[in-house]
C-alpha cells in the first residue's frame, strides 16, 4: 500500500483517455480513473526494504542448502507500464547458523516486485537483500517471467519467458555446487 496523490492520478487517467481519442467523461469511464488510482495505491509497496528487519531472521544449526521454488509474483515494467509476472526461486547456503523464515523469502520477492521494475534489477535486488540480511556463504536467485510488453506489441510473443539468474558468493567459486543447486531450482 502506497500513499499516492489520488487526484493527480485521476486527472492523468482522464488525460490519457482523451489523448487516446476517448471521451473520458462518457458513462462507461465514470469510475475508471478512480479504479486505476485505487489499483496503483493498493498494488505498489510503500517502502519496500525497511519492512525486513531482524525479526525475519533465525539462528539454527543447518549446514545444507535452503531453497524455495516458484514463488509467484506480479510486477510492472517501468519501460511500458505493463505487467510482467512469473515465478522466482531462491537458494542459499547459510553461514554462522543464520537462516531466514520461508514466508519472509516469499515476502521479499513479492514486496520488491510490487513496484515499477525491470526483471534484471528485481533479480539483483532480491539477491542483494538476502546477502545483506543474513550474509550467507552464497545465494542464487532465478526468475522466469512473462512480459506483456513482449506479448501485446511488436513481435507479440506470448510463450517466451525472460529468464534471469544471479549467483553470488560460493556459487561463483564452486561451479559444481552451483550446478547442483540450480538443478534443485528446476521446474
Ligand atoms: Zn516492458
């Protein structure tokens, strides 16, 4: 939930409709501007990073890989203001018994996605935040997403998914471990 200037968004939506050759005052558009403003206010996160404080973290003796697969998310491409959506997967190897609650991993993904984004930066931000929160031995973040700007214009490709993947820490040094871990994250 983000505090937005609702009046300004409503004016902008009316102007957009007019610019597109529509009559913004027509009955069928009577509530459209307000609905659009409400949508953005509800969808966009307020302050995406500060919500993740130390309470998400736990101390637990665990020396294996922690992974979570296919967390669904929705985001808005900042280049076209169109949705992109898909699934993000995370794997990390803890250090010094520091682990992070599984629901928090899902929350991190959904919260960082609930913004104007590009997929590459979203992937990087998830990786950076996990590194910052629990300083693990390494993290892999993988995202696969459909982009409506690819599906609805230009080449109109509806089946292609953009894949992004970032490795850090030990996963950059140990290629065998990285390959085994990526195998865990496969569909
Ligand atoms: Zn786009």
